[in-house]
C-alpha cells in the first residue's frame, strides 16, 4: 500500500514537471502526450493494486484483532503477578520478563486451523507457563493462593462472574458496615459457633444470599448434617442453595459454617476452573531452572526456615564439572565478593554469595555490578548464585531480572524422618554401626522422631508452641553427635550401665533445642515430649511412640531399612503423635484459611465494594456510624469524688486507672475518625496513617493506628468495636452502681492491676505481707451471685482452648468434637497465705489475653500476653494437658 502511494506521487510529480516545461500547444507536444498516456496506464494499474491492498489490509486487521482477547488476557494476568510483591518483597517480576514468556507461549502453544481453538491454546499455554515460572519463586503457602488469584482474575475480568461485594465478604467475612447485623440469637448455640451465626446473618444482606439465615433457623437439622460432614467442601448444600449458588458463592457459605475446609474447597474450585495441574505445582528441579538461566541474570535462592541450598548447589556444580566459589556475606566480605564476580565473569567460575540479607549496606553495590552484566562482558559458563531470606533491602532490579527459586524443607512427620536417614550424618552405612551401645539405634530413631515432632508441631500455631521457633538441622546434628558420644563413653566405662538419660535430657532438651526456647510453657512441653523419647521404654523391641501403636521404633536395620519402615507411617500425621486433640487439625486449617485470606487482601487494589458505593463512601459511612456510637469520655474528677483512693479498697484505684486508659483510647479513636472524615472531604492532608486507617477499616481489620494505644485484641473491626463498647459499659455501670459482684475479667484494659488489687485488699485486711499472699482458685457451680465473697473476687469471662470444663465431674476434660473454645464457669479467686493454699491433683493452666498467646518477654520472665496460672482440678497428669496445649483466654479471636 505504501509503495503504491509512493509511485502515484512520483507520477503526479512527472505530470506537473511536463506541464510546467511544455511550450506552446500541449496537444502538439508528442513527449508530453506520451508521458500522460503512460501515467494513465500506470495510475490505473496502481489504483487496482491499491484496492487489492486495502482489502488485504482489512483482512490483516481482522486477523490481528481476533487475537486481541489473548492480549487482553495477558494484560489482566500481569497485574495479578505484579501484585504478589505486596505479599512478600521478594516476589518481584518485571514487565520485560513477563513479555518474554508471553511471546514464548506463541511458539509453544498447540497449532490449530480453527481460530477459536488456537486462541484457547494460546491462553492455556500462557497461563500454564506463567504459573510454572512464578510458582518456582513462591513459598509453598502462596502457590495455591496464586492459582486462586489467577482464577478469580479470569472469572472477574474476562467472564464477569465475580460480584465485588461477595468477593469482599469471602476475604473479610463482613459487609461494609459498622453495625452487627445479628437479628436473632444463635438458634444452634450448642454446636454452631457464634462467629458462624454472625457471618450467616451478615451474608444474608447480600442479594444472592437473601433469606439464608432464616432458612438455617428453620432447617437446623438439615444444616447440621452438612456441618457434620467429614468432607463438607465436597458436600451439597441444603435445598435451593446448592442449585442457585455458583461455585464461589458456595465457598462463601462454607466459609461461614466450616472455615477449616475452605482451603480444600479452593483447591477444588481451582481444579474445576483451570485444571488439576494448577494445584499440583512442579517439584523443585535445579536442572530445568539452570536451562532457563543466562550468564547475565543472577539466580536467587529465596530462603525459608531450615533451608540451606549450598549442598544441593555444590553437588549440582560437581555433576556438571563446574568450578564454584562460595562467599558468605557479612562485614568486610563485599570487596572479596566483588573480586570473585569479576574473576568469574572472565574465566566462567560460578560464584555463590550466601546470606545477602545480612549485607544490606552492600546491596546497592551488588545492584550496580549486576547492571553491568552484558553478553560481551560475561562468558557463557558464568553464573552468579545468590541466597537470601526475604528482605526489603534486596535490590528490586536484581529480583525482577533474575531467576528466582525456593526449596523448602519437606513437610510432614514421615518425610522428615525419612530425610534424616537419607542425609548426613545418618546416611553412610558405617554410621549406624559406629556405636556399640545396645540402645544406640533405638535412641537415634527416637531423636529423629523427636526432631520431626517439634518441626511439625509448629504448624499448629499457639496450640503447638506459643512462639514459632526455628529448630534447625544444626540442633539435630549436634544432638546426634552428643547421643553417640555419651552412649559410647557409658558402655566403655561399664558394659552393664544404663543409658545416661539425665545427661541426654539436659544437653538435648535444655541446651541444644532449649537454647532457642524463650517461653516457659514451651520449654515444659518440649521437655515432656523428650522425656517420652529418652526413657527405658524406647529400648524395648518395636517400642511404641504413640498411644495407638501407629508409630513405633522399627527393629534394627540399616539406613535404607529404616526409610522403608518409616514409609509405612501415615502420610498425614495423626494429632495423637503430637499429644494434641483431634480438634487441633481444625485449628490448624482455620489458621491456614485466615493466612490465605489476609495475604490475598494485601494484593487487592482500592476498588469499589460493589453496590454502587465507592471505597470512600463506605469508609465515610463506617466513620459516621462509629462516631455516633462512641460515648463521652469518663469524667475523672467525678469518678475520683465518688470512688476515692482509700487504703481499704484498692479496686477504686483500679477503676480510676482503667478510666484513664480507656479515655486515652477513646481520644485516639474519636480524633482519628474526625481527621479521616476531614481528609476524605479534602479539608486536610490524607497522611500515611490516615490512609492506612481507611484501608484497615475497609478491610474490616482493627486499625494499626488504634492498636498502638489499645488493649491486645485479634478481633475483626466490627467485633472489636462491640467489645470496646461493652468494656466502656462495664466501667460506666461500675461508676454508677459500685463494684460488680462478679467481675468480667476480660473487660479490663490492664488485667494484672485488677489481680494485684485483689491480693492487696486481702493483705491489708489481715495485715500480712503481700509477698506471702497467693491466689487460690475454686470453680463454682452456680451462675448468679448476689453477694460478694468475704475475701477475693468472683470472676467470669474466661474461655478454655484445647479442653473444656466438665460440670458433672468438676474437672477439666477433653474437648467435644469440633468445639474449639468453651466458656469457663464462674471462678472464685481466693487470696490466702502461701502455707494455706489448698492441695489437690491439678493442671496449672496458663491464662492469656489473646489466642495468639505470644507477646514480648517482660521483666518477670513471662510473655506480656500472659496473665496468670490457674490450678484446675484434673485426674490426668499435668503433662497430658501441657501436650494438648491447653490454656484459658480472656477473649476470643472474634465474636
């Protein structure tokens, strides 16, 4: 087309030239007539070609536009990939990297003469290619999350099948409102948690779910059948709901009733929409990763707890006959690393820089070095390998242009033990025969089992350990060496001597593993587990390691024999092996669901919530609602006049201090709400804190701005506001009517002050040193009390986690199935002198302020989350409940 136009222009110029140079009558100028005649022929020919070209151009445009859906598909998926950086700073991917894979999928996609089939092939190939290459860089916990986000993006932006309000509810469990929309009491309070009923009431306000809460109340038995299913994520909903709701909407109902099965439901949802291969990411394969690399792009290992890819990489380099130089970064190592990279670029030696997160100050220099990598300055054999834990200091430019990978340690009790026998120091055949003590192999297997139990117990969160410790391979290896040393020395000194269990318990439990443990309850739990291993029972043939006998010590074998025997253990470890109740699996699954949704929330842009309301309108409504419900500050002068500080009644001091603390929090909430309203209207600058406040409110989370002045709480925003107003109402009633007969212990801002005041009242009343006064406890049978106790206080508001109170036997008992928390009875906190504290078989039950249990270590040696220990009557040994992770909480995660 362009060539034709050029020729026409040349003809026009020739004609003008002839006309301008012709003299006399042009009809007598033979040359001019020939030029005009030839121009006419050529012009007609060009016009014909131009018409053909225009038709061809239209066909080309039509063909090009037919591929536009693929381009749109690629563009919407890019933002899903880019948003992953909100979850972890190491999840960085550049547009150039993305376009390279997009273009690559054009060549690898299956050909087809059918246009629609070809487009589908391109989409499927590109989706698979992006998933595989991105998953290589993600931790295990985020791989299903990424697949789910891909499905949601496709369903929402390409098929318009995702309602924004429903999506927001799935992630947060709330409709954008500060009001608790519970219209009726829980009709199935004996088995349905209050949180589930609250969410059912909330979701009923959405159009597709209208009438769901009422239907539940009218058909409780049918819904109970669904609730009790072993696999509710595969089950059918009651009545019309299974037919009228789509897959995502049924997932929302499951979130309300059985949040522990939502992750499994999401797996099924992803499989249904894009295929099984997207919930089964490809395994770590260094050979394939290396094939995708180049000398100009670094390869980055993203580390997690317990991983060290050095051995894997050294072995890989050895297989390829490739020289490699390793440098562990730290103070003064930067120049050495720079020299090694310079030499490697010239001679092809691989360079591995370990622990880049420890050299934050040198990272900008590393970025400059990597930017200088060109094909001409690096020989083809050269590779730069980097290892780093997630760090905000790691250069984004390197991450975006590198090949990233994760290689996490194996998950599962069985896999952990098998790995121990397949790697150093246990794998060499001579090692198992290197000690002559008769109990060596049994005790060694027990140590492997103990290490695996500790690793796997961490996944149960606070039920497992209050603090998520990073027990490492180094702890295990030193314990193995000490076990061998102590046993060999023992048998050398006296062939008939028993195994030195006391020394082994101390070195392994208190030193090697215990050196990481900061929480006293965790140390007790860990030592109880170890005492079940380092004991006489394990020396017997095929000693039992669990009550059911599912786990046992195999008869003497070589390393491969142990691996073969361990492979018979269950794939998914039974909770009994950890000492936990079956409900612990539910807790673990719910934590996994909560983690996934909180991570997804980080990737969500500031879009409308649906229903025609913008984010700003929703937040404005929420601030108006909250400000209207906030009461006035407490008048401290009136409180002090009515309840003055007196020697005989320390509770007056507690009341005044509580009012002061709540006034501070009230001021923060009220001021922040008013400033946010002004910022939304444009009257004041929207600061970073106010912007984060609006985001937290929109996401239904307790704002970080309030948390700085608030009591500890893990509740969602709506539940937090309700709880806060209840606490204010408690103090208001106390000011008006005097101290309550039964104190709501959960309502105090600083619980320790209340407990100290109870002890102080007793000490002053009987004139005894407060250091000689302890709290005794009695679990009461009644519920309503009209008179205060002679000494001490009646207390309510505590919850059991991991166990329950049996009112019949008046003892602590095992939890009922699927009931994670139960209310504790009213208790009498009875101060008495230490010598008069009652003695009975009991469990020293810790009380924590929140279900997180974890806090900072205070000067008392306890966590700031810890309140006190309560002696609970028990016929079972204390170690049983310690293994269960039993504790009492002053408040639940949500209401």
